[in-house]
């Protein structure tokens, strides 16, 4: 009998801008995506806010970051900080 093959799920990595750091060890990141409208063929911008776990509290408003999907850490927090791409001055 062959053993079942373990398939590892590919984690999503998103890029966005920090809009709030008011909570402890948590930042709110705004991710912008572009999608083509199915009927009118126009490019539409969509935005969504995600809660990101920031263990060291090193983010500030305006930073551009990438975040990695992980197991649920709280009710709305399912992403963890992957790297800081650009710091605000």
C-alpha cells in the first residue's frame, strides 16, 4: 500500500502600504489590485485592507511591505510580515 503524498499549499504573498499601526503587534495594510471589467473592458482598481502581524512593532505609516499568508492568528489576522520593501522617511 502506497503512502499518501503530502502536498504543501502555496502561500500567498501580497504587497501593500501600511495605513495604520495603532494596535500592538498589528498593522493595517492596504493592498491595491487591478481587474478588467468583464463587460466594459475597463481597468478597475480594487482596494482591500488586511491585518498583518508585526512581532517587533517596526512598521510605520507609509511603509511599503510584503506579507505572507499564514494560519489564523486571530479573528481577522491571517497574514504575517514577510519583508519591508521601502521605508517612509
